[in-house]
C-alpha cells in the first residue's frame, strides 16, 4: 500500500513539475538591451514564476509574444525566476518598440489544459500568491473565451 501511495505522489509531483505555472512580469524602464533577434529586456517578476521555454503574452491586448529562450541573473543563465527578482530575458519573436514596450505587463501564457490541471489537482501545490494569479489569469482569458479552463 505504502509503495502505491509513493508512486502516486511521485507521478503527481512529476505532473505538477511539467505544468506551466502562472507568472506576471513587467518590462523595466530603460532595460531594453537588444531590440530584436533575439530581443533582450530586463523584467521584474511581479508574481508567480518564470522559466525558459514558456510563452509570454501582453496583458493589454493578449497578443502572443513567443517563448522565453533564456533567463539571466547577473550574467548567469538560471532555470527559474521568482517573485521580486529582476532578470534579463531573451526572446526570438518580439521586437522592442513594435510588440513589446517599457512598463508592459506580461503574463506567462498558461495553456488551457495546464490551467485545468492546476485548478483541479494541484491548487494545493501552488503558493497562495500563485493561486490568486492563476484565478486572475483565467478571468483575463475568459474576457475573450467565455468558458476558458472551465471544469
């Protein structure tokens, strides 16, 4: 019995790790270091977390900006940035001044399937701040798609 429980917990943990968690960042003023190919900007993590290979979208018009290639903290690549950190991110797709601007509010684009799984099975694994952010993101997405991540 104990073995099955541990296996189930390990599977749940692995599933949680594979899910895209919510995150909210702002582009710092005077921190656009490279305008394109790749774009390099300084951002502050306002809530949640940011990892490489997640997509970002603008809060203003929900336009998709593509995925984060790399996150650097003081010149060193890191695997995750958390609330309060100021880091540099590089992205291939967007161009500063056309798709992304200083002080832009950006959300991590949580796929709908991941949002549903987080809501149904992993709400307790998220911090209270991340739970609030997930609810905020779902409300934001429902402005466009009524039953987005509906259960």
